[in-house]
C-alpha cells in the first residue's frame, strides 16, 4: 500500500504564532492552522486510511470524527477540549463535596467545603457533647 512521503504538494501551513501578535490574531492563526491540518489529514485519510501520523478519532465530547497526527488525541476542537476540562473540574468538585458526617456517620453533600456535619442538629449535638465532655473533665 502506498504511503505519503512527500508533503511538498500539500498546502503550506501558516507560520507559528509569534510574540507581538494580538491574542485575536494568535487565536485566528491557530484556528486556521488547525483547519488546514484537518483538511490535510482528511485528504490523506481518504486516500490511505489510518497510518502512523494520520488517524481518524471520534471526539470524546461531541462524537464528531476528526483527524489527528497522534492516536492519543481526544477532542475535535478547542471548544470540546475546554468543555471536557470544565466537566472534569465539576466532577472533581462534586466528589469533594460528598462527605461523611463526623457525628452520625451519614453520607451527605456539603454546601461548604469544610463542612463536617450532615445537619444543624448534628453540629449542635456535637457542640453540646464537646461542652459536656469539657465539664466532665473538669470534675474532681
Ligand atoms: Zn468535539
Ligand atoms: Zn450527622
């Protein structure tokens, strides 16, 4: 099966973003580079199928197939990449909010990061128990 070895016939990629460009221009340049890269890989994939340096991968977020030079790529676009990052961060925060009450041992979802008790009742009971223990310790 033939393999592409000479890329001279492909569209040249625009230059890598350099210092001094505005953020908008850098982003536009990155988008253009990515779009051209997609086009180039799509043409190669259509001709030769997957091979080292050209893979078709379904996006982990939106399931749209896209092309990558590495089989490890996961997302079709910066937008999906950001969305996946936001989802991961949200899941991590939600997991951190799942706690166990230090008094009754019940699982609960904390609204405060440092919450220790499942309810006001447990918090107050724990406080009362602490006060009672202190009084007890002070007894002769
Ligand atoms: Zn996507
Ligand atoms: Zn509790």
